[in-house]
C-alpha cells in the first residue's frame, strides 16, 4: 500500500527510489557478514595461540624423572617441575578437546550468520524471485537453498549469472539440469543454452543424439529438453533430421490430454511441431501425406472432426500469413476436407494481431499553467511601464547625466488625449473585427499584452503630468526623465499594438488570437469537467446499489409524484447530501427516488432532475422536499459553456469562409479549432483519470480490512483504466453537431471539411468521449426529407466506422453498420451503403474477423431484399462486395473470412460469375482505385490480391460446390 501511495503521489520518482533502495539493500548485510568473518578469524587465531601454549607447557612436564640437583649458594635445590605429572597431561588433553568443540561451535555460528545474511539479502532485494521470473533459477527453491547451491556449485552459478565461462561445457549443463542439484533446472538450462550456444552447435548435438539412438532411449525429462532444443534450432536442422523430429513430435502429439497429469511431453511436442511447420514450409507435404493416410479412419470422415496434424499446421500458418490461404486450400483439395473441417482449420489459422494499431491520441505540448504564471502574464504588462520609468529616471540621475529634459510639453490635457487616442484605436479595431466575427471572438482577438502595456504607459503619463515639481520637490530632475521614458514606451507599444490588432482582422489570425487567449481557460475548465465526469461515474455506480433509487430517462406520466427542478448547470449531487437525503425516514416507509437527469451533464433551468414517488398511503412532507431541493443543487457550468460557445463561433466562421471559396483561411481556422478542442478534451481526460485513480486508491484504503467485497476494489481498478462511457464534453458535441450538419447540407468542399476537420476531431477522442456515437446519431436516416447526399452520408459513416475499428469497440462498430443499414432503406443510397459496408468489412479483416463477418451479414441482408425485385443487380452487387472482402481477408492473413466468403459465393450460385468476372481487368483497375482512396484495404498490389482470391476460391470448388442431384 505504501508503494501504491508513493506511485500515486511521486510518480516515477517513487519507483526509482524503490529500485535504488533494492539495489543498495544487500550492502548492510555484506558489512554484517564481513564483520562476522573478521571476528571469526580473530577468534580462531586466539584459540590457536592458547592451544599452542598449553601444548608446549604440557610437553615441558613430560620428561623422565627429576633432573640433577643444582646448587644455588650453599643450598641443594631439586627442580621438581620437570617431573612427569600424569594428571596435568590428561587435563591438557581435555582442554584441547574442549577447545576443538568450541571452535566447531563458533564455525557453525558463523556459517549460520552467513546463511542468515544471505537469506536477508535475497529477501530484501527479491533477486531470487526476479531470477525465477527470468527462468534463471528454479521457482521451487527457497532463497537460502538457492544461495547455498549457487555458492557451492559452479554450474548453477553460471546459469544464474547467464554467462558462459571458459571451462564450462554446455553438454554438462544439460546433464546437471537432469541429474544434479535441488529443484528443476531444465528451464534455466534451456535459457542459458539459448543465450550462449549457437544453433549450429545445438543442431550437431541433436544429430548425435538422433544417430546414436540416445534420444529414443532417453527418459521423459531428457526428451522434453531435447525437443525444446529442436524448437530453438529449427532453422539449422538438416532436412532429414527435421522430418524425423517432426515425426517424433507428431507421434507424441496424438496422445490425448489427461486433466489429472502434467502432459508436459504432449504439450512440448505440439509446440515443437508448430515451430517446425512455421519455419520449414517444405514439411507441409509430410502433414498432407499423414492426413491422406488417415483419410479412411472413421473419425476423419466425420463432418466436424479435425485431426491433430491439421490443427497443428493451421496454428503454424499464423506466422505465415501471406500463404496461409493457399496452403489451406491445397490441403482441403488434397485430403478432401469437409466444409466444417475447412472452416475449423481456417479459424485456427487466423493471424493474431500482435499489437493494436497506433491510436491517434495527441498529447499536449504546453505544460500545465500554474496560477502564479497566469497572474504574472496578466499583471506584468500593467506593472512594467511605471517600474521602468521610475527605475530608468533614477538611474539616469544617479549617473549624473548633464542636461535635464525638464518638463515634457505634455500637460494633463495632452496625456488624456493620448489615452483617448489609444481607446479610439482599440475600439475601432474591435468594431472592425466585430463586423466579420462574433462578439466573443472580436473581444478576445482585440486583447494583447501590447495594448495593456500601452494603457499602462499612458496612465503613467497622466500621473506624471498631475505631479508638479514645485509640489513634490523630491521628484525634481526625475519627473522629466520619467515622462520621456513613458512617452517613448507609449509610442512604441502603440505602434506594435495597432499593427497586431489590424493583423487580427484576418479570420485566421483572429482565430489564433482567440485560441491563444482562451487556452488557459480551456485547460482549467477541461480539468473541472473531467473531475465532474469521474464523480458522476462513481456516484451512479454507488446509487445503483441502493434499492430505493431508480434511473430513468423521464418521469412516468400520471404517476403520483413530486418533481424536483434545477437551475442551469452541472447536475451532480454530492455524496454527503445524498447520504443525508436517503437517511430520511420517508424512504424506509416506502418512498422511492427516481433520477431522470443525467449525472455529470448540463441541465436547463426549470428542468426535472429527480422525482419523489411516495407509496400509496404516504404523503410527501415539506422537510423532505426542502432536503431534496438542497441535495439536487447544480454546479456552475459557465466556463465550460463559454468554451463551447467560442468553439461553435469559430466553427461557423470556418464554414462561412469555406462557402465563400476561401479554403486556405477555412483550413487555418479549422486547425485552431482542433487545437482548442484537443487541449480541452485532453485536460478533461487527465482530470477524469486522476479522479478515477483517486477513487480506486480510496476504495483500496477502505477495503484494507476486507470491509467490502473484492468486487468493489476490482471495479474501482477497472474504472481507473478510463475505458467506459463518460458524460459528454459539451464543446465537442456542439462542434461535431454543427460540422456534421453543414457537411451533409452543403455540397461544396465536403472532402476538405471531412478530412481536415471532422476526422481530426474523431481521431483525437477515445471511446469514453463517444465522438463516434455523436457522428453516427447526427446522420439522418431519411435522406429525401433531410436533403443530404447519399455519397456524403455514407462517406462520413465510413470514417466513423474506421475510428470504431481503431478503438476496438464492437458496440460502436455495430452502431455504424446499423445506421448504414437504415440509410440503405433509401433507394437512392442503397448502392453507396452496400459499398461502404463492404469496405468496412474489408478493413475490419485487419482488426477483428468477427466485425468483418457482422458487416458481411449486414450487406447480404440488404441485397437479399433487393433480390426480390431485381435479382440480376443483386447478384452482381453480391459478388463484387464478397470478392472485395474475401481478397482483403486473404491478404490480411485471416483465412476464416476468406473461406466464409467463398462458402457464401458458392451458396448463392455465383461460381460462374467468379469465372467470368475473375478475369475482368477493368473491374480490377476500378477496385484498385477504390482501395487506394479508402484505406488501402487491398494493400499495395490490389490487382494481385483480387487475382489470388479468385484462384483460392477455385481451389475450394470441390468442397463447396453442390453435387448435380442435390436439392
């Protein structure tokens, strides 16, 4: 929990601190081990010295009998210390044994201390777990056991280090992983071999194992390890050895999976077979021959049964996406697979998208604007002129410059006249801008720091003219220089301001000036909007669990209830007020609360936001009404609505210039609108993500003692990912609504509006902003009444469908396809709608085959209704659309879509049309142009893709063509 808070508050710095601390953690333990080792050496030396002295002393008393007497003076002395004393010698031996026992105890204690130090180091740094995750050591070993084994065994040490020493033989690594040491070292040995041994050396070793017959005689563990080495050195194996190892892998792969056993040999054999088939295409014949031999088996002739060999080949074809369809078609024709078996094999061969396509998520280049920075930018133009005038005048006087400008020939009247001149120029330029722009744009376009600087200089002139040198003697000699500097600053800033303001009468520069002045407000209001969206999401989920609270789109007509209205603003009740409201006794007696306003959205004045529904024998009391009205108060939305109003004004300005033929100016204004919306939406996204992460952390803190079920914490974590729908961004909704309406109703410059304005707005949003849904539901379904063109409508929906595919949202893509189906009900738009749905189906092959099949079913349903009146036109449109989708699926490495399309072609009896139109070069050229303009769904060589699919479909004629006598 501490690290979660550290990550939330400090970001990456907290995690860098943790990594540095983990690296430095072994240092104290190393000092402890070194100290214990030195202390042990000193203790051993002391014991050795004491034992040597005792041995010398005991040996000195072991001589035979007393020595000759010695005369010292007149007294005869006998040295009895040299006489043998058995009890002394025995005691010395006991002391030596005791010292040896004590020495062993000290050594054992030091070894134990070293083990504890090693265990502590592993425990703190987590190196053992990290090595286990990297497959450099077994996972079933404790840190102490791992440390002892690495300390004692050089082979284990080499595997953990990952390096190859000069004396290490990699064959001994294999033997050690199978026989030596604690734990299962096979995975570690395999990782070490992959890193330090070349494929040629592995291939030579595998050849020796195979030729000498050691492989078949080896145990299961060694066979598994050798098969894994086969998968690693698959490119270096000779042809005959590759075929033999494939036969061995297939023989083990046919075994059934036992749910109560490890099945390691079976799973490894299947993985090795897939690797061999993926890297060695020449082995496909061996699979085909194996399946042909099994063709008489009863299980193979079953309609839905697919042999293991076919499954493994299909899985291997995922990495051979360019030729997967061709291989499957040849296999089906050679072996005689049924349609169900072919569909199953094609589904297994679908290429897996390794990573999602790049999402066009823009990041703000400008840093966050602090309050202090905003104040400095606002205050500095007003405070700088008087400060410069006073400081400059005092500096000139301090230097002792000869001559005094004296009083400038500007009195109070002249200073006021200069101020009036500035006001006149400013008002004139603003009025001039207002004749072409809206008032909001003209007002902000007329603001500049130079204008504020000029106002401040003119006010300094007025103040200096009011002060007389006779009245203020301290200003003698200074007022003249100050007046001169103020006048100079006034003239320079006036010229610059007038030049800038006259330049801003151009629509492009006016839009740039408005956006520059509005960006701080757009970021601040976006952050506030994002927090509001996050709180609305969490509050809605909390209220859903309350039995007396219901959500509905409107109040029930005729229901006995009391409506609660609101003022204009964000409808977002606070948690504390909602808690106090729901604790009222009326709700325990049967009163229900129906919320009809959208949480986190802007509601109008006097609109219903909630309804109190009493029970049959209950009245709504006045205190409950007052409490509910206080609880459902709205929040101010002035800043957000101001951004929306300004964005709509800029959008109308762009569209007016586009209608007048000034495309360049319209694009310049459109770029400024996109920049403003990008900053606003990104600020809302950041605010929403921060608020949701805070709610997730808060839920974890509350649930630290398991007071809530795990689902609450999991839901909070899921919300933090910011992937679910949120309340709309008002500015984005308004701009898209105006742009889509103008795009559909104005036939001029439609492609410029779509490509330079609507598509950038779509590409910068995610699923939470629901921009795709806004565009979809802005498109009318009855084109005859709305006057919208079919081509423009379907092209707009194509862009929305592409963005839905990029976001990997199935619901948004189905919304686009369903809206196209509604548009296709107009007879004039049927062909365009079918064409766009088939194009989306072709593009969807690169994202998800489920989306592609859904779109295919959609346009086939439209053409089935057309076939009731005009079967010839329906058949032609069917074949063209199906051919397009099948070629795209085959090119993208999704054979399941190609097989499905071929099945529908033969199901509709279009095989003759396939033969006739398959060689039409004219149609291929037109389809190539259509593909190049709409997403390159047929790749760089569209004609080759179409021709390849014709050959693919002809290969499957024996599978899908019905016999002549069939019904």
